[in-house]
């Protein structure tokens, strides 16, 4: 079943800015989908329209088969939104913020507070449930918005840059939580500027640029278009006088005494590289990708070059 | 879940949130009208009022009781909704409601009833203060209550419209300062329009607050400068027009959607 189906979606703001030029987008039920694009590409406008915060100029939006124009109540009931900016009342206690949100979705007061407790515990915020939201740190505020979005148990969770400004530890904890929510059946749409985040979490991606969808595919297929990938190899012993050279078809470049960079093209086996390095007495202690793969492709696509199939 | 129970729960949630909001800051919202009214009674009622003598068969202090109560109700209902709704726009937490399946009319009803609730609380406090200074015997409880509630609804709606159009904190104080306060003070709270020259009497009839104050005064004292039927017709007409206009603004997303 399609969780989200967008057809010919258009938006022109009152000041004449054309934000969306008639986009089509499909997200399947249960998917973890990344909507990517540079600043001002139209990501937040798409999300705003889906969530009824922005009036569309044309086109249709369907969520789990419900049309936004003819059945907005059913569409809204299905969606949980974690917006980019903090948009809760800073002068309300956390517990009330979450419980009130449940109330807006028709959850009785007693049950709303029970669900608020569950969500706040899940996001590790329960020990602050009676505190005013303004007293929270930035990371806690982000988690509060996730807790609030989950309190009515939406089938589609939309997160607009949920980990912006969040430290590494909390970011990883949030990734784990989002994976778990997705595993339990909730469809997730994520926008993010951290492409590593999209690569780690998502199965499908859509790339929007200048109000148009320029790419919509599975992450695996997209990454499969990479012609070559660079890796950095950490060596056990310092390597002196190693001129940049090609070893068995692998282009090697020395970055410093203990680091080599290697370019692995599509079809090359990395095992043969290690065997050849071992024959030369070079012991590799570890390796990492020199550049985020998705980032590399994203830059190509957005700049108009395109990696090609 | 059916729409009826969703609407009921959503309304209760908005209403409860609104009541908790003004009760949380009761020192700013509920106490000041009581103090202001006490000062009016001391200065206008006792000190100056004794020199004025009787007005329409009542002592001056008794004559101004209905107007002072209604003035507090008008100001409280209006300011509760205008400040709460504008603050929710300013802090973007209105988005919590816009993304949810709550219909526009429930949002409007929740905020308006929150304003009426504050009007009721303040009205009770001001009435209790009035009893310290004047001997009040209510002529018609039903009429008094009806005017009280309808006036509160009307000004809560007006506050809602002001909040929708407001783009800054200045915008939510301009209307109360330059429109609401003059209309209220010139609405016959402190005097009977029979005291005015004919031209000013006629001009006063264009002031809607005059009808509310006089209808309320009739409910409490049994005297009025204007016809009760006309007063109720005007109050109800304003409520219908402002409700329709508020719903139209919400439906179009004026001031709250891009």
C-alpha cells in the first residue's frame, strides 16, 4: 500500500516565489524514506503541504488512500510531525504538551496522560515531565518534539531535520529509536542535511532541487551508481618513501606516514588489494570511507552532472 | 473514532489548556480587574459619586456597578483570547492544532470559551468587590446571566480576529487601547445617555457597547436607556457576524498558514 502519494504538487507563494513546480512522489507503507535537497529546494514546503501548514496551489496529496482535499481529517489523523523549529509552548510542562497533543487527536484525557508518560519515558524525558519546556536543553527539546509526534500513534511519521544541533551520542540514540519505530511498522519520511544519517537509516530516497524531484529511487540502487569509491587505510608501521603508485590496478596515494588512500572502482575486489599490500609487508590496521558515498552522489546530482545509470 | 467524540475531546483539551494558562498566571490575569474596580468605586462611587447624587433612581455607586462588572468582563474576555492566540502564533504552537484533525469551529469554540471562562472568573471577583461598596439586588438573574455570557462571547470573538491579523505585540494592544477602551468608557458605564445633548445621544447609539451595558444594567437594576429587544438583536447579530468571519479566516488560513 502507498503511504504517501503526491501528484503534480505545485506551490507559488504570495510573493511570487515558485517553491514547487508540479512534483510527483510516492512513499510505500513501512518505508524509511529520505527527502533530500539543498536549502530552499522545497523540502519544507512539501512537508508543510502534507501536514496542512501550507496551502497548496495545485495538485493532489493522498495519505494511506485518503485525499487531503476531500478527507483532511483522516489524513491528519495518520500523520505525526516533528518540525524543524521548536513549536511547542515553552511555558507549559512537558507532560501537558504531550497529553494536549493526544487530546487534539481525540485521545481521552486519562489515556492521553498515560500515553504521554510512555512517550516521554521512551525519549528519556520522564524525569522532567513536570518542568517547563523552556528549561530543556536543545537536544531534549528535539526529543520532546518526537515524543509529542508519537503520542497519537501515527502511521506516518514525518521528521524535518530532527537531529539538527543534537550531539553525537543523542543522535545515535535517536537513530536507534527511529529504526525501532520503523521496525514496528510506522512509515517514516525524513529530511536531513546529514547525508550520513540518510544513508544509515533510509531505504529509499527522493532528491528535490529547485522545486522539482530530480531523483527517486532505492538507496541501494542510487549508491550502486558510484563508479569508484575512495578508502583511507590506517597502517601499523610508518611507511617511508612510498611514491603514489598503482598496485594491481588500485591507485594508491600516501596521505601521511601511517595513511594510504586507495580508489576502488566498480568491480574491483578489495580482498585482492589486501593480499597485494600484505605481500609488500604493509599491514593494514583499519579502513574507512574517505568520503560519504551518498554525499558524493548527492553533490553530483544536485550540481546537474548526475552519476548516470 | 467518530467525529463527535474527537470534537468533544479536542474541545475539552483546548478549553482546559486555556483555563490552565490564565490560572497559572492568575496574578496578571484575575487579580488586577478586582483592584481596578475597587479604585473606581472608591474614587467615582464614594468620593465623587456622593456629590452627584441619584441617577435614574439609584445612588451613583449602585448605578455604575453593572457597567464596571461588564467592563471587566469585556476586557478580560478580549485580552485572554487575543493574547493567547497571538502568542500561539508567535511561538508557532498553533501548528500543534493545525496539523491535528481538529475542525476550525472546534478551535474557535475552544479559544472563545477559554475567554468566556476568564470573563466569568473576573466577573465573579468584580461582583464580590462591588458588594463591598454597594448594595446590589439583582432584578433578573436570567437576563443578567444572558447578557453577561453573550457579551463575553462577542468580545472573545473580537479578540480572536484581532489575534489572527496581529503581526506584532503592538498589534494586539492597538485595538484595545484605541478602540475598545474609548467605546467602553463612552458606552454609558458612568452615566446615562439621557444626560447628554441630543446630538451626543444620537451618536452614542452607534456604540454597540452602550446596548450591552444598558441591557446588563436592566438585568441588575431594572433600568435602561435603550430597548432590550434592540440590545439583544444587536449583540446576537454581532456574534453571528464575528463567528462567520472568524471561521472564514481560519478556513483560509489567514495569518496562520503560508
